[in-house]
């Protein structure tokens, strides 16, 4: 079996030929099959070559989610990490990203399988059904063979109570059944839990009631999904409480995992919402010192319970990367995605200025729509008018936060835009360009994700 040099098809000969879909051809007296890189053929590859199946992140200290929204980036990621002690989660998409890119979980996994097979990468990779919210969504990712389930509990976190007055908290708390209330109070109220030598987690009365009111529904949701679908399944369970209005306090982090672990939920990783701002595709915003202080407590809680801290929206957070590596003792999970799309845009800006200009104008015109899905704080007035910018300067838009955010969050609209006759406005041209300039794109990814790894201390 060989893989053609262009990366666009699989050539099979010999007895396994019948297992693949494709067209038979002959050359001299040999028969072979020319096979497209379909989902069906990727499933066959997975049956024949176990290294192409997604695997658990457990047992690997540094694991990195490298979401590939175009299905073209994974070979670059593999080339970067193959000699490093970094375990990649190559397939990683949320339902939101699937909807915005018009892809399926089958497509996303198949792209990773083909990349792994093509690069001959046998050291293992993961596949993360990211930010799943419902039983149906979790079942879908499991059915497709994903090795990691990230459960997003945000819709069950009662943010409406996060800063409610104390009497509203008390009234809501009083609705709990008496025996449940007693059990929680005897476990947490005015108790302190040692985390390591110097650190303890303490629960005073006012904080305790608020925390129960805000987080108990999320604990119950996570428990129900885990017991119903994940117990006994060989998948990594990540608990995500990060897409919420307020930072996760160390107390809330401790309480949520303590409740779940007590009930035999096997947690591989937890994503709290850290203090400061983790906006998409740009550096951390906030007080780095304050971040480090609080991050250390979260890291110690994770260490105590034996799971990994997971850092979401990890693209381009260069100013906090050193702390992420150092304070976790180099045991963590970090998720990136948008930055891999932005590297594609960077190559387009450098080598296809006409296409970039169209895409740039479209992104600005459709920004309001994109902001329904993503929280960003760009100021459009800071973005130089594209008509005043020379072709050579176009890549500079990828160096500035305001334009990065606009180009980042509009990816779905760009990829799905169609003209009045229904033909894609950009999609086909973007794919054609990136296939023709594949080595530039893969090099850009190696360099940019390489910068992430250096800052993390993972290279
Ligand atoms: Zn997240």
C-alpha cells in the first residue's frame, strides 16, 4: 500500500484492495486501486493499522489539542511534535465549529487519520469531541470513535446567581432537599481541605451557599452524562466549566471535582475559567502575576486529585505559557484551534493578496454576525483601511490583535459564504490555494505552534 506524493489519494494493491472504495486500474500486468481519501476508506485504514486510531491522553504529561478546522493542518503539527515529548490531540472540534465549518465528526477524524497515515506517525494521537453539551452530542462523538469527550457544563452553571444578593442565594439554597443539604454542609461547611504543604481550601458559609446554588446543577449534569454514556467506555473525560461569565474560584473547582470523584467519575482533565481574559487568537489580557497565583492553586488541586489542568483558548497566550509549564510541573493539556486557521490566512496574505483582500473586506462586513458566536473586544477603528495598504504589508494584519480577532472569528462565515448562484465565495479557492501551497502552510504552522511549545518549555 502506498500513499501518493500529492497527498490527495491512496493507491492500494494486493489482497486488501477489496476492502477499499475506489477505481481499479492496471499498469503493465499489475492491478491496483486508486482510492479517494473518504471517511469510509479512513475507517478501513483504522481497522488495518492500529496506530491510526485515536488513543487516550492518559500517561502523557504534555498533551496539546491542535484543532484543524480546514482538515489540512495536521501534517504540519505532526512534523513539529514527532520528535518531542508532546502528545497531540489532532482531531478536536466543538459542535459550534462543526456547524460553522459545515463539517461532521466523521470528516474531522478522517482528516487526522489520513495525516497520521501519510506522515507515518505511529506514536499515537487523540480525538476530542470538544465542548459537547448534551447526551446526543456525546453519543455522536463516541459513535465516531473519539477518544476524548469534553463535557461543557456551562448551560448548567447558574451564572444568574453568581452575583445575586445573599437573600436570593439563601432562598434558592433552601429549595434543596433537607438530607442533601445536610450531607453537603457536613462535608464542606466551615471545613478546610489541605491541598499541599501550605495550601488549604476553605468553605465559609456565604461562599458555600452561593457555590452550591451556582454549581450543583452542573455537577448533576456531569454525573448523569458520565453514568449514562461514559462509565466503562475507554475514553478520556474532560470536564469543562470555562465558558462561563465568572472565573472559577479554587473552592468551586475543588467542590465540583470532589463531588464527581466521590461518585466514581474518572476525570482525565478539568478546564476551569481562569482569571483575566483568554480571548481567541490573541495573547492573555490581564495581570500575569495574579493569574499565576490563582493558576497555581488550580494546578495543585488537579495534582492532588490526579488529573490534568486543561487550558482552553490556548492559542497565542504567550505571556502565560511559561507559567502553565512551570506551575503544573509540565503536566497539562492545552487547546489551540483558531491560530491554525490564522496561519492559513497569513500564507494567503503573503502569497495571494487578491484573495486576502476579498476575504478581509468580507470579514469586516460580517463581523456582527460572527460576534454572536464569539466574545472578542477588537476595535475596528484600529484596523488600517485595506485600500491604503500595499500587498507586501498585508501579512501585518496577522500581527495585530484587532485584525487577528476579526479574521479569527469570521472563519465559519468565510468558509460557508456563497454567491447568489450558490457557488462558494471563498471555500474552494482557499482549499485550492492551500493545497497548491501546502509546504508554505505546513512550515508556517511548524513555526507558529513551535513558538507556543518554546514558550511553554515543551521543546
Ligand atoms: Zn473551552
